[in-house]
């Protein structure tokens, strides 16, 4: 079976290179090329390729927006992201938008062929670097929420109360206030009062 492809990348030399790679390999046919996300969506709708090789950072409509739009339209093409970026801010939005796979542009040719074949079958494809990043995130402990009492203590600290003053206002011992603060520090990943208050505000946990 011949796998049909659409190449979406804003760099002509990259598109030319990819076209050359796949044209010279049995089992692949390049149907078209797009220079930005909006064009990729239009061509994917018109040409109905099996797989779209999608760059992420393109002018105008970027790769994630294009993937999102293809999903909204119910386009059957599998999207394989092919990019130079492997940061969380690039990987996760693309996968959440509906990309079938995520590969880096420095991947060997054979790995690219395998990835496209797998994507065409609907299999998830991730470069080793991206897979390691995602697995690391999955293994990270879930962020434990602050208790209501810990939030109350931090609110008072944010307003300038000392531990003694906070204890008096909450009708608890000063030692208990310290314990609540230590638990809050651990949950927020900080080491002192100022940092705890700053992070709590940033997460919207404290009143204005």
C-alpha cells in the first residue's frame, strides 16, 4: 500500500529535502506541500493524504492551530509532527491537539520512514527524547493541594501576621501554625514564607 503524504513546513529547503527523501523511497507518495498551517489545513481537506508531516513554528497559523482545526473538521489524516523543538511547551500542546506522533528533524531517515508507516496505521509515534520527557512527567508525583487551614494560615501571613498573631486569630497554638506552614512549604516546593506566599498567589490560592 502506498502512503500518501502532505508536507507542511515554512522552509522551502526543508520541504524540498523531505519530498526528495520520500520520493526516492518505495511505498510513499507526496501529494503536496504547505508553507504554513492554514495552507496545510486547506490542502489536507482537498488532497486527503494519509499522513501530514507538520512543522510546529510557522508564520500565521502555526502547527498546533492547524492540528486543532484538522481535528475539528474531522479530517482523517494522521498528523506526525516533525520539528526541531522538544520542549514541554511544544510537545504537550501538539499531542493534546491530536497529533498522532512527534519526531525531531534530526531523526535518521529509517526512523522517519518507520514513524510515517506507524502513523498511517494510527499508532502513536514519539522520538526517544520526547518519550523520555513525557514519561518523566507521568512519573512525577501529583501536586498535593493545600488544606483549607494551610490556606488560612498563608492568607494571614500574606497580610503580615506573625506566627503568634496567626495562632491567636485562628485559635490554635503557635506550634500548629508552624506545622501548617511547613506542610505548605513542602506542597508548594518552597523553603520560606515569602516564597510560599508568592507561589500561592500565583496559583490563585490566596484572596487579593
